[in-house]
C-alpha cells in the first residue's frame, strides 16, 4: 500500500439522514446506538430499541457521542519526530526499526501495549503479528488494569475465561449482590435495567458491598460498608455459613474439586476484620443463603487489588458450592469496564493467553495456532504483563515499543515513572486519534488512527454478546483503521502473505475459523458458524451471543456441571485473605480511585463535550469530615496528596460517603486537562501475583492543605495553558473554563491575564482591595472573549452564568459574576442530558413541594432521559425535605 493508493473502506458511507445501527464506545454494557449523519460532519444519536443489551437506553455519555466526533485535537497525518510525513515513510520506519531491533536483540526486545477500546479485528491482527510472526508474547492491554483478576479467577475455577451468565439473569434474580461495583455511574444502562426490574418486582432484593457509599446504593435494600480490602473475608464467611446451614448442593459438588481445602481456609478467616455489625452481616448471610436465585455482580472494587484473583475465587466458591451457576437468575457476573475488553480476551490480547481462549503454555495449543496461521514461529511462553512490561522498558530490555489507542503515561500506576520509561525507550510508536496526549508527546512516530464513528468491526460486551460497530463517517484526515496499520507493518516486515485482508469482514472470518480449531481442542470460545461470513452478511450482522457453532449456540455455561478443566470438573480455590498494603506514619491514608458518571478514561473523547464537563469539571478528593477537620481542609479548598511515587493537587469535597482514613479520587484528568490532577501518579505498581493486575484502590498517601495564595476562575474563547501550580480545564460550548490556584501572587494581574490568554487588549478591571479580589474582562469587537476572577479564597461566582456570557455582546455586569434577579443561577449541573442544575432542583423541591424523583422529572425533565442522575436527584430530595417540612 503506497501513499497514493486508496484505502478500501468496505461498504459506502451512509447518506445523510440514514440511521446506522452501531455500538457505544464506552463501558462493557455494549449498548446499541442509532447514529444518523447530518451531512455536515456531525451525528445525531439515539438508542437502538432493538439491541438486546440496552433496548433503546443510553447513558449520558452515550447520548453525547455526537458531540465528540468533531476534529478538535485530532491527529490528521503521520508524524516522525514531530513533523508531518507520509504513510510510506512512517510505516517503512516502523517496520525497519522493529525488524532491526529483533535482529539485534531478539523478539522479546519489542512489545505492543494495546487497548480495550480497539475493535476485535484490530486486536486479532496485533496478536497475530507479535505472537505468531515476531515470536514474542510481549503484548498486553490496558484491560490488564481493570479485569485481569476476573480472567485469572475464571481460569482457575472453570479452566477457561468464561462469563457463565447473561444480563437477563440480573432481572430474573431474587437477590442481586453488587460487590465493588458502582453500577449507577460505571455501567448506567445495566443499572437502569436492574432498577426497572426491582420496580416491577418489589420483592427483589439488592445488596451493595462497598466501603464507599455510591449512587448505586440508591436502590439497595442493604449497604454493607465493609472494611476496605475485606471482600474475601466476607465470602469466606458466607461459604462457612453455607456449609453450617447445610445449604450445599451435594449433587453439583460431584462436579467440583477442592471443596474441603476451600472450606478449611474459609474457616480460618476472621469475620471481625469485616468491620460490620452482627445484624448487617446476619442479614447478608440470610438473604444470600435463603434466595435460590442469586446473582453476584463484581467489578473493579474486586479486581483492582493485589489479591484480586483470590477475591474473585472467594465469590466463585460460594456459587459452585451451592450450584447457583449457569441457570436463569443465578451466577457470578463480572462486568467489564471497556467496550471491548472481552473481545481482547477472546483474541489473546493479554500477554498470558493465546487467541480463542487457548493456553499459551500448552504446546498443543501453540502448535494448533501456529499451524492455522502458517506462522514461522510462535511465542513459547507468556509475555510481560503491563506493569512488568513498562519496567522492562525502563530497564532497557524492551527497545522498541508500540502503544495503540491508550494513554499509559496517565493511566498506568506510578504514571510518572512510566512516562520517564517511555521517554527513555530507543524507539516508540503511538497509534492514536489525538495529537496531544501525555503519551503521544513521548513518541518518535505518531500514526493517526480512526476513532468511533470511523471504524468498522466488532466488539464483545460483558455478557459475551458480539455486536457490530459500523462506520458512519469518513476517516479524519489521513487516519487509518488500526488493523490496517498493523497489517501493513507486518507486510513490510516480510510477511506479506499472512496479512492480506482487504476488509474487517475478512479479519473477522479468519478469527471465526480459528475459533473452530480452538473448539476442537475444547475451548469454550467457538464462533465457527461465522467462519465463511460474506461481506454482505457481515454488514448486516445482528448482535449475537457466543458460542455459535455446531457444538453450542449462545446461552449460559456450567449448569450441566461440565467445565473446561482437564478432568471436566470445576475447582474451588482455598483463599487465605490478605490485607491491603499497609499505611505508614508518613502516608497514613488509603486512597481509593475510580470513575465519575460523565467522563471516560483520560477524557480524550468525553472532554470534547461541554455538557459532560458540567457535572464534574475538575479533579477532586472525597474526604471524610473528621479527616477534613483534623487536616484543616475546608470544602472547595485544595489538598496536596502525596505517595512515595508522586504528588497531586485536588479540590476538596468533604463528604461522609467515604470512610474516615479512606479518601477517594477519580482517574480522568491528564497533563492536557489538569497536570497536577493526574491521580495514577500516586498509585503503586503493586500487582496481584496471579493476574498481574495493579492494586488501584488502596494507595498509601499523605494528605495536607495546599497553601494557595490565590484562587482563580477563568473563561476564554480559545484554549490556553496557564502558568500556575494548579489548573483544571473543561470545555464550554464556545470556549473553555479553567479553575486556577497558585502559591505566589503575580505582581500585575492584568499583565498576567493578558499573557495567559494570549491577548493584546487592555482588560476592564474591577478590584476590591479590602477583600483581595480582582476581576478582569477582555473585550474584542464588542464581545467578551475572556475573563479572569481571582481572590484569596475559592472564587464564588455563578460559573454557568459567567460561562454563558462568553462570545456574547459585552455585558457590563459580567464582573459581578452573578446573574440578575430575573436569571437565577442554576448551580452545578446534576442532569447533563437536559442541563438542570442543583439550585434549580433545590428550588423546585422548596417552592413546588416536589418530593419524588418522578415529580422532579415531570416538572424539570431531569432524570427522564438516561436516568444516570436519578440517585443524585434522590439525594437532593432527602437533603431538602426536612427543610421543606420545617417550613
């Protein structure tokens, strides 16, 4: 393929006004989307009512997908050492440097680091190139950071990485236990399905097991705020009680090995470590044992631990002991965090797996895959998992690194160390949509990749459902699909005949054919029914559950007691719980990290949407009131958070949602949006010894006030990069807003503001010397183009009001920072779908006597679209109802 050769994109792009059935780009729920091109480069977005994962529902992030497809910040051409170049030059360089490195230092001197946001076809081609042709298993994925412990637990118990059940099991269950899962924010549509099921069947019970009180607790009958890290103790205690009450399924246990050892280990666990009352623990045990149809849903709170695999197996042990697996309304259920984490698992995207759930350490499996690919070699052993992979980069053992569709300089634990390692690597290639990220800045070669809306392929959701992601718009600039880029490098490295696909359909067909080989070897993953799929059939492919073969079609696994182990029996694992890493006098707090409702990973997509930015506009630290008092931290002040690995500055949010000594911070901010808010710089590279998954929920940290001499709030019609100790940028409809703070006060605020904004106009200045306030407004051609509000304390202005004045004819009242009496301040956004703020909801509660979420929705529309904000609306009602009653 030369620079002049056209790239065959498959079927023609849809005409304007034609709805395309595709799949959401965010979490592992895998919601169906109807994307309709508007003919001007944009998309109208709606839920697909026929998609069996979501039935027309979308969360606020999915609903806003059309706002994220513009070209702002896109990488539009290949770059070598920061200069735009052609594809031939870039691909030749990548192929030559990788070939030369392998020739000089061996195949394990190179590595790929990939992403759960790649499509399955991208993942498949990358896995084939590195494992079967380069001959190294040094390919790992950011999915290692979110669900590797679940993979390890499944493989230990079932012999393969199989999710036994389906989403509908949650709706059919009598009891759903959510463990370490803030479903309301992280998997909102699944939460909506569960909430609707409970409303339809009020006798259903829901238990949330989480040290932190999250939005998910809104529908819980019981919240178990257990001691952080004690999940395995809880399920060991449950296993003991199952046996004591004679609730074991003796018949099913004939298909299970290891019960005695697991039971003895469980008996040795100390339930006092749970930190629960006898009443709450007793209610949990009674409900779990007394409900035949039990689904235990778990996510990152379980997986992201240095004993995550044991926690997974402690859960699986209880389901195996009672035979509550693989039947309607019952079973353990891992919900994944990324749109195609499951697809990556299916093609062997992890360093310790082969394609189609085959085992890289099994010679028969290796030979079968090598023979199918007609590959010259095959990786003989597992490769380096993510943390070890970047350590090898740091040590110089990996000399050529290709990073695809992810941002490890922000998202990896010990992120500063990882960034230094990448910067020191001999040769770094990054394939990405975006031109400027913490990771792209470190690359020698940048390759522009297509993004959601431009890609064509498949993804697999958390219930094993494979769905099509369809191209709805042309690639941006010179962007190419990841699988095409990888295949072209493979051809230029000398393996032309192995990488000849002309479409994603051909890649998928090969993947399906290989799965038939895997099925013959006993693998659970077999979609060989699609091995002869045509372009036309692929274009029209409906969502389907795997497996799909002559052996088995869709459905659940393991109710028949047949597993994928050598003897066909499941394995219960003896679990001896381990406490999280100890805190120290120098680092006495244990930091929990996670996601917020309206943002995604490092915000390269969601950060483009103004309405998504309104909910949480800057990085923050949830801190218990007692901790805040002891540290002298006020709400909205700034805290300096430090670990042995890094330092961050975060806005303080004082709340009893978190336990004393256990603050929480979200992960999304980067060097592009808040350089001092990069939370993963604090997280240690401590991993689970079985899964290699990092412990992201228990970083020992110190917390202290950040001694800011000034605070600021700024708006501008174009992006700018402040020069101060703390800043956090968010997108506005007509520009950006930035929160600021600094340890030293500038001598001249007017000069500081003009330099920061890059403006040469004199600002309108308002000073209140007594209170130390300065406010600047920059007017060009009669319109407000920038404003800066500063003072010695967190700035009290009506942000939504001020932001709304940007670009408008100059308003003399802009420096007041508050709307007039006829334009009440909405306050911080609660409902991002309809832009309804906290003050608007509070007034409706007080003035109209609205005391139900449904009443708020009828009056204000808040909570009536995606429903993600309903728990917050409920919390506001509970907060303001006593006041209403008193009045």
